[in-house]
């Protein structure tokens, strides 16, 4: 089955996405959550419960494509999802869209995906996310890619990089701790703080791809397993 993330991640990564679900359908997904997951969002507002349930539904569908049991996916104390042994993954949601991507840990060291509405960032956000030469880069891209909210793409790219970074390090990565450059529909995030180390290999650059599909900005990062 086609995924919105097709072409953004290697074939070894299983992606599943859901779009346009009604609130009633998402409420049904809430009702069939395993008890331990349901307890996590028992006191949350309805929208949070719906997002939580729908994105886990997507994750379980993706896991089934890997031939892995569709068990519970609980958040850790850091709120990051705890994936089954032998699996790495990432989840994302924005209005009208939920998605998950998973891979066997022999095929990837880490994954990060993000989805955002395709619209310019709100006023004042630029100063919070830009690092290095990114302001000048965005000004140049504005002329090259008219009608494309590249500031939102940049924001999403950094979100995907963070999601791939954190499982490798357990450390925070601020927006100004990573400088992103674009080359067509590919991007590279250079980490400006102590890099990650994977199997003895230093990882200071995170490679990803982006697309805009059906009004949604999609970004994805794949960190290969060294060797």
C-alpha cells in the first residue's frame, strides 16, 4: 500500500499513514487501545487521545509489515515511544494526518519523521529556530521555490533530525544546535554540539529527504547502521 512517505525513506523502512479520519473513527481507535496505553491518556483532552490512538494504529500496521507483533507502544519517562526489541521507529501527527515509520535495527540505527501543515511559520518563530547561515539560505530559497513555505520545511527537517538524534544520544538537540542545508529535495543537518556515536562511528551529519503532498510538509531522516 502506498504511503505519503514513499521515496523519502529506504525500502527497508515500513511506513503507514492515515489521513482524513473522522473524530468518530478516531474515537473508535481510542476504544480499542490496550489498557496500558489507554491509561496513559486517560486524563487527556479528546484531541490528544485521538492523536495518540490513531498514530499507534498506524505504528501497529507498520510493525505488521515487518512481521513483528503489534504489541503496546508506551511512552517512556521522556515521552519518546518505546519500540519492541529489535525495532527502531518514529511517529508524527498534524491536523488531518497521522503516520509511523519502523525498521529492523539491523537495517537502521534510527529514524525520524515529521509532518506539518504547509503554511509559513507564525511570526517570531524564525528567531527561535535558525542557526548559522540558515536565514540567508531561506531568503535565497524564497526566490527559487516560490509558493513553497521553506521555513516550514526547515522547521520540519529539524524535528525529524531531533527524532532520529534523541534515541542515539538521550540528549536534547535545540533548533540552534543543528544547521540544515538543502540540495533539491534532500537535506543535511550538521550537528553543532557533541555528535552522536553509533557502534563506534561518529554521526555528526543527519541526511534526510522532504516533500509536500496534499498540503502537508513531510520530512524523513534515516540513520544507517554502520557497516
